[in-house]
C-alpha cells in the first residue's frame, strides 16, 4: 500500500514522538516500533475516535468518557486515504 502525505500535513504533525514511524509501516498498521496503530472507530470534524493501546504515550491522543480521541493530522490523512 502506498500513500502520499502532503508536506503541510507532516509539518502540522510536529509533535510526533515516533519520527513518523507510521509512514514506513502502513502496510503492517504500526505506529511505534512493535505497537499497532490506533484503530479508528469513527471520525467527526477532523478528530478520530480511536481504540488505542493503553500504554501509548502520544501527544495527539486524549481520553474522554466515551473513549480516546486522536488529533494527529498524519493519522487522519492515513485514515482518509485508506479508510482504516
């Protein structure tokens, strides 16, 4: 699977703690080394509702009463291009 992420989106993801590991591991759905990429439950207004590993320490992940939200611009674009 090959996708292309616009440079502006990458720039907007300036707090990525994994050095964009997800972009080289899209086929295997990996975000951090050995850790699966958060799976998307739904999306609304540019924010993903996701199921994430509990030990995932990411500045783009935040929790609320109904689950975890992901505001990572790169993850959103991966979702938009792959619907997964």
